[in-house]
C-alpha cells in the first residue's frame, strides 16, 4: 500500500515512466544481439563420435579462433594421454595456425609449451626436435608481450637442453641475430639469451664466442639495448668468474655508468652494487667508490632518476664498502642517508611559488619511495654505525620514520621493527616509545605489520629492558604498553579487517610471559570472553577462545580460575544461543590441547556430555566429532565413572537420535571409539592391586586360623574320650580331617581367584567397552538398550540418579562361584548319564 501511495500516475509522470522503460529496452538490445544465430551454432557444433585427437585436428583446421585456442590450451593433456598421436597429428596443425594466430592464441601456446616441458611428457630430445623450432620462430613476434612470453619459455627450455643442442640451435643463430642490422626486438632477445647461456658453457667458450657479442651490444646505438645488456652483465659475470669479470665486465660497467641515457646509468649502478662481492679491495677503492660518490653527488642535482634506486641499495652499498671507508667518508655516507630519510618533509625557504608546488606534487610519490627505502635499509644502517652508537647517530632518524606522515613508510618501519630490536639487544629499551606509537597507529596496515613479530619484540624488551627488566617489575619495562595493546585490539575489532583482528588475538597469547597475571585477568581475559560471546566472525572467536585458554593456563589463582571456568560453562556451554554452545566445544578442544587430562575431566567432561541433550542438531553433531578426543582424556581405573557416563551418552544418542545426519556421525564415532585404547593409571592400578592382595591375605588368614582352632578342639576332645579307637580308624579320621581342611582352604583361595574371562578386566576395559559400542549398533533394530557381551559392564541403578556403576569384585566372585558350581553339577550329571548308558549297553550286549 505504501508503494502505490507514493507513485504518481499523472500524465507527465506517466510519460517519464515510458521513457525509462524504453531506455531499459535499449540496454537489453546488445544482449539479444550477442546471442548466437543458428548458423553460428552449426559452425561451432562438433561430431560427438570424434575422439580427442580427431576433434583437436578438426577444430584447428576448420574451427573458429576460440576453439583453436581451446585446443592449444588442452595440449598438455593430449600429450599426457597420447603423446605419439599428438606429436604426429596435432602439433603440425598448431604450427600452421600460429603463423596467423592472434595474440591470445600465441600467449596460450607459449604457456602450453612450457607446461609440456615441465610435465616431462616426452624426452628432452623429442621436445627439442618437435617444439624448439616453433618457439624460435615466434621469438620475434611483432607484439612485445607475445615475444616476451615465448622468450620466457625458451629460457626455461635452455635450462634442460644439452650443450650440443644449445650450440647448434641457439648459439650459432644468435651471432647473426645480435648484429646491428637486425631489428630492435631481435637484439633485445639476444641480450637476454646470452645472459642465460653464460651459465651453460665453460668460461673459455663464453670468452671466445659470447663476450664479443656482449661488448658489441653494450655499445649498441639504441639505449634500450644497452640497458638490457647492462642488466645481463651480472649473470655473465657470475658465469665467467672473478678474473674475466675484472678484466672484461668491470670496464664495460664503468663506461656504461657514464652513459648519456639515465636508464643505462641506473642499470650500471645496480649491477655494480650486485657484483660488489666479486670485486677485490683495490677495485672497490679505486673504481667502485669513485663511481658511487659520483652517483650520490649527482642524485640531488642533475640525476634524480637514480635517487630511488640509490636509496634502495644504500644499506648494501655502505656495508659492502665499509672496509675501505675513511672516517670522513663514513660520516659523509651517514649524513647522506639521513638526508634521504627526511627527503620531501622540509620546506625550502623562499620557494613557495606555484611552480615549486607543482614540482613538489610531481615528486611527492618519488620522495615517499625514497623514505620507504630508507626505512627498509634502517637495520643495515644500524650495522653500519654499530648498535652502540644507535642512540647518538640514528635515533632521531628512527623517530622521524616511525612518525612519518605516509603510511608506506610507517608500514616498512613496522616490518623492520623486530630486526632493529634484535640488533639493539640490551639497548632495546630506547625504542619502547616507538613501539607504543606504532601499536596506536591509525592505519591497520601498520598494526598488522607490527603484530607479525610482536611476541618476539615484547620478549626482547622484557629480557633486555635495561634496569627494569626484572621479573618482579615486568610492567615497568614498557611504559603504556597495556593501554596501547588494548587500544590496538579495540581498533581492530571495530574495523572490517577481521584477519588483522584474528592475527592480533593469536599473538596476544604471549602476554603471560610479558605482563602479570592480574593485569591479564582484569584487562584481557574478560575481553576475550566478550569477543567469544559477541563477535560474529568464527576465526576471530576461535582465536579469542584459544588465547583465553592460554591465559587460564598461566593463571595460578584458584578463585580467578574457578570464576572463569564457571563463566565458560554457564555462558557458553549452557548459553541460550546454539552458536555459543558450539564455541564452548571449540574452547573445550583447546583446553584438551593446553591442559592436563585430569583438569579437563575434573571441570569440563560432564558439561560436554550434557550437550548430548542439546535441541540443535549441529551442536550434537559437533559433540560427536569431539567424543574420541574426550575419551582420550580418561584414565582407567580412576575415571571409570566418567567412562560409564560416556557410554550412557552414546547409548542415548543411538536410541533417541532422530536426525539422520547426526545418527550417521554417531555410528561412525562409535566405530572410532571401538578402535581406541584408554590409557591406564599405573599408580591407581598398583594401589588397588595392593589393597586387593591385602584383603585376600586377611580373609585367608582368618579362615586358616578358624580351621586350626577347630582341629585343636577336636584333638583335645578325642584324647579325653575313653572310647578305644583302633590305629587304622584314627589314621583314617585324621586323613579325612586333613582332606577337609585342604578342601576348605582350596575353596577359600578359589573365592579370590578370577575366572580367566575376567582376569584382565582392569587392564583392558576398553576392549569390553568397544564390544559394547559395536554390539549396540548391531542391535539397533531389536532394542534400544546397549547390550554388552561382558557382565562386567552391565549397569545398575543407584538410587534415583540413573548413573551407571561397575559391579563390585565380590559380586563378580559370587556370580563366578555360582557359575563354577553349576558347571560342576552339569559335569556330574553328564558323567552319571554316561555310566547309565554304558550299563545299558552291557546288558543289551552280553
């Protein structure tokens, strides 16, 4: 009703609606035109009876470009399935199509050829014979992207080819391809190939056949070729060794460093820095150092193009030339670094005109990159000045970089913070304030970068915190740390970047080693519980649950422990939301991981089992998945009552579960429980064994003493009697008494001996339990009661509690004696029947 009340169907508005509908119709027209016509569908249709090879040949011969591209993309699959037919029929067709193929098919072919090489579908000899010529033909494609794609494939192929094949198929044609008369693209390709070939041949072959081409390309008329060849000199130098590098490569680099093209000079500078390890002290001091000084001097004046690269390599350069620096040169390079670190932050006096502002806007991005590179090189500069001199020489720069107005600079400092802390070691207390500053940074990217190594950083600061590093004054070692940590967590929680929040909570598990237990309890532990209850992101909730369990693990105050445990059970395990009850099971899983088995059994075993009555199927299903871990926490015989509760819960799930999915998981879990072994409590078993032996000894002693007294009384009465008894009769009566005494003693001992069936009841209770689990599954159709094969695990009710208990040992022995007497009676009856049968047979057969 509201919708129609707001619409105006007057004439003016009605025409507006019609125009809107016409616009929608115009928008839909291209969609209709994009549909395939019957003729196009007919051309795209392929006979289904064709096999893969025939279909590929057909599509390459008469299909459209998109179909041909699909065949080329599927080439590695065809090579794995049928390499012989693919090489014989499909590959020649691809070779023909590539001459006129578009960019998409060319790029697809380059990738497919490389995949075939990596799959090793054919031998390298077969590959070079069939694929190498196609790769070489397409290297000089007019499209630069296609040419580079084929070049990458060729460079990967060179790694696998034998030397002779490389010499004949690649190196010999390269001599003509590198000539000045060839196209620019051909010469650029030749530069990159020669950089790869330097690794494949011996130094003398490289010197004789490759280095002349290298010198020619270093002096090429096109600056692109000179730049490309200059960047390959690093690979060539590593292939030919230090001697040839000094005599051949270094002179070329010096000449290229003075080139008129800025890109050539930049390539020469970066190559020199990367080859510092290959130059001896004389080359560094006489050749390299003057070049570097020249670069530094020109970078602020006439050659700002090298400024970004210089700032990036400055740390490596300073430490590589450290041994040849004079104190004056050392100080000059340090001041140069300081100047780069604040580049773009100072305003020139008297230069506020529009031209300067425009220039500043154009250079702002470059200056940010320079300061970011200075942040990247800060650990290297600490090594350069020695960590002992950090506070005097570099702390001011460290402060500026940590407070830089640009996020990329602060982000890089946050990444480098751990390296800085390690280098400072005992002097790490000087950067406490900057740690707090970065923790409170407004950018979550900076916080995420810092948190990656937060536990290690805090550990260094508490162990090397100067005067306040004692364990009794941990909180004083990092002032304002706790407010900074809480602020960081709250900012991450209110943002949309839940991964940063999850990472932060995971790292906060280190806090028990950093701050006191009370501070964790009042400032962090309850916050973790709140996150579990209120946050909507599952990974964040799990991270908070695990960190809470770690806090609980290191909390030694029983009152606080019991309070947290009670809240976990009441607010999670018995919570109104099924989502909270699921998180309770996750928390219990972490508790089983971090705490002892007895701790879990004492506080969480029964609350977990109570969830078998949960009204939500997902909760019961998750509980079933957790039951094997729950059972693994039990120890026999001390946890027999808990084992009975577990069996009762499984019995109820099997009998009462109505959800099919949950019932399937229950049956699967029962089979897993069947295969599990329960750990034995050795101490408890020994105590029970000693108690059992003590009880049996006392009973036997009492029976023996009673028989002795009876025998003594009967002997006294026999002496006082005046009846004359013959010796034989007295001997017979004494023998009967002796036999009777032995019989009573044997019966007394037999009451303490277990039937073999029950001899291992305490040692292997899981076996009978497992039998009960499996028997319950087999008897589901007949009865919902769990039928145990062993009488030991039959349950009995104790009052109105409904708890199942094990029968006592006396009941076992009584039932066993009755079984033994019954067996004896049965045996006696069988023997009497056999005698009667034998007498009848004798009478019938005289």
